[in-house]
C-alpha cells in the first residue's frame, strides 16, 4: 500500500496568471493522480502577472506545511529563494512548465520547445509535400517561442529542403497585430503555402487574415496550444493543425514525484539526501501531440 | 487503490550482455517499484553482445503476455520491429538506457550524456581551480561516449577557459590499452593535471598508469559509472570522482510508466490511443551524480 496517501495529505499547485485556461490541463492531471493516491490538492496562484504576488503566494503555501508543491515560475531568479525556502522546510517542490533551474526543486517537467518546433515542421513539410514558401509568426525574445522557431527552421531545412522559410515576423502574441502582419505577408508572398504560429493568439490572428484573403485551406496554418478558440478553428478548418503540450503529464507525474519524495519511496542509495542523488528524474519532457481535424474531437470533449 | 496491482501481474526487463553489473542498478529500481505496487518482475536478456539473441529473447517474453516490458536495445534498428510487435500485442513497452527512438515504445528513460560530460567538466574545472592541462580518454565512434566528450569540452571551454583540453585519445574501452595510452600522455604532457575517462574501464586503466608514474593525486581523474572497482578507487583516492548514472530512476519510473499504461490510469484526453497522445512523458532524463570520497560510502553500501 505504498502508493496510498492519507486523506489529510494536501499538495498545492502554485501558478501565475492563475485564471488562464492553460493551467487547467496541468491541474486536471494533478487531480487525477491525487484521486489515484487518495490525497488532496489545492489550486492557487498569483491572479496577475506579478512577481511579488507569486512569491507571496508561495510563502503563504509554505506556512500551511503542505505535503508537496508543484510550481511554475513567473521568473526563475525571483522564485528561486522561496522555492529553496520550501525545500529547507522539508517540502518537496516540483517545477513545471516554466522552470527555476538554479533552485533546489527536485525535478522539472515541461515541454521541449525545440522539439515542439521540430514536430510542427515535420507536419507542415509533409502536408505541403515538401514544396513551398512558409513564414513563422512569433514573438522574438521570448525564450520558449524562440526555441520553437529554431526547432522549426532547423528541422525544415534538414527534412524538407524545398520548403523555404521566407520570413520570421513579429506577431507580438497578439491576435490583431498578427492579423495585420499576416495580411502584409500574404501580399508580399502571393504563393505562400504555410504559416507556423508559435503561440495561440498568433495562430488565431493568422487564421483571421488568411480567411479575409479568401485563402483558407490553400495557406496551411500550424498553431500552438489547445485553447477553445484554437480547437474550434482546427475543427472548422481555419487552422490546419495545432501543437498540444503534455500539460496533463506535467500535473500527473509532478504529483507522483512529490508523493514519492514525501513518502520516501525512493532509496537508490542510503541517505540520498546527503549523497546528492536525484531522488526522481530531474528533467522530464512531457511531450507534444499534433492535433488536426482527425483527432480534435478527443480534445474538445 | 489505483496503484495496487495483482500478484499474477508480471513485468519483464530485457537487456543485452545481461550478466553485467550495470543493469543490476536498473533492476533494483524496478523491483522497488514492483514491491510498492504489489506486482512481480522477471529479469532476462541476451547473455552475449548478440543482436539476434536479444531479438529472440524479446519474442519469448512477448509470448508470455506480460503486463509490461522494460527494454534496453543493443541496436535500435534491429530491435524496433520486435518492440512494435509487443505494442501491437497490447503490451506497454518502456525503453531505458539505450533507446530505439523510431519504435512505438511509449517512453525512453536514460542519461543525458552531453549533460553528464558537462557535470564532469564542472567538477574537474573547479577542482583544478580553473587552471591546467587535461586530456580525455574515450572510445571515439560510440555515440554515448562521444556525447560525454562533447559536453565535457564545450562546458570546460565555456566555464573554465584556462583549463585546456590538450588531447582526446582512444582507450578503446579497455583497461590495458588505456593504461598504455595514459602512460604516453603523461610523458608527452609532464604538467598534466587532469584526465576525464568517459567509461569505467578507461577510468581504472588511467588510474593504473597514474599510480605507476607516482602521480596519484597530482593528476586528478574523473571517471564514469559505479562498478565496484571504480568505487573502491574513489574511496582509496586513485580516482578523484566518478559520474554515477540514475540507473535506479530508470527502473523505478520505467515500471511506474508501464504499470500506469497497463492499468489505464492515464486519460488526458478521451481515447488517447487513437488521438496519438503520449500517455506518459516520452523522454525522461534520469540524472547523474558526482561521486567523490565524501559520498562514496553511500554507494558502497
């Protein structure tokens, strides 16, 4: 009965912009694992995009002496001290989605954004039969998005050398701006056959511009993430495909890690704590899935 | 009681060179998870370094209709069909240590060899106070070892620019050859202050040569893995440090993955099988630990 907790054992999830839809997928995975283990979970976070607010939330959670914490960090440097404070208090901390790599958290579970970009290129290159001009709409300077762009470009060049990335433009993670940028691109490249949007609002913005130009279907759009607007656009054909992150895996296996540490189920060597051994795998790629019309139904349920 | 199996539920581990000590660490982790879950395990594999032998072993295991298989592949291409055959038979297959990335296995758990090389460089650079000449003894052409070498060189150049890698030599994964190669290097570079051996036999071979030259301690050796000879050499000071792989994590979390799939505990989306969703994180870095005199005791127990 090792994997059975007690009913007063509570694990917290701490986020920033805590109201956004994206975290719900992570928390659903955490709740599923908690049900399986017979423990409780609490969702909390900073409602705003505010560093101090998330640090304060973490401090409040630590004061409750929870059995474990799953946290995504608004800012790695700002969150490191409070994560280390939790570890010092004997609370297992697992990091997900947005890491604080220099902190003492036991593990990080998240998307390999470079590989996500590679998957987008593989899908788009195949869909275009290895021929054509494509553009990337992204927000340069945002690390995750830059990695997606880099993975896309590298993979396309390697696997589909006759698909040319003719431009990388700034959509500023904004629908309206992206629609404008895309309209300009459609005029400049009348034979454009594909768009990779590295972020969901850029995906729906690009879809709007392509629709207005009556080019839906002839310009294939690959977007990112699984908010309702994106999934609906995949279903209706405005967006050809979107890259889903393994949010459920982050929550499920994040909680499994925290539980295993809390219950000391891990003993690869005697006294792993002082020996500096990782009690759980320190870095976990939670995977991505290409969602198209053929499998979007499973996600819309 | 989700994480409680039945006593007739059996999971297999399949290896090549099945008698070597290295796999014991992985199997110990698998057994620990099996005890926690109340299921059985069986260890098997190809005794020789023989592709056909491992393929045949897999076929024999599939015929027993086990609850799951953890496998390390002697050769990715040769093992892919038989792994896919197991998946087609409804058996969850998890890959560890040596992957078959194009197969349909659900996940791979293993060491990031590039990062392992980086850790070796970090430790050796710090130990040398950022000054000196070092060499790498490795077996060029072996992918894992090449990645360790590359990680070591890149990290050393970035973090310790005054530590110069003066040579990368072939020890051919052999103690005697490495001792000879190292003797030559010690004559050629009389001020040598460090050696990184990317493989255990090269580590003990280098230690023999350094000892014969009466330079133990003045030439720091960082080796790889945790066989008894290496750990004893760390304890006695012949080897300064060795890089331990997270073998226990491979076995423990590999079994957790197989169990979770077998029991269908994972339902991030309805019908994940047909939707192409990863039911478990597809890629897991199981971590490395630097072992020195100060923590070798925990490993020798």
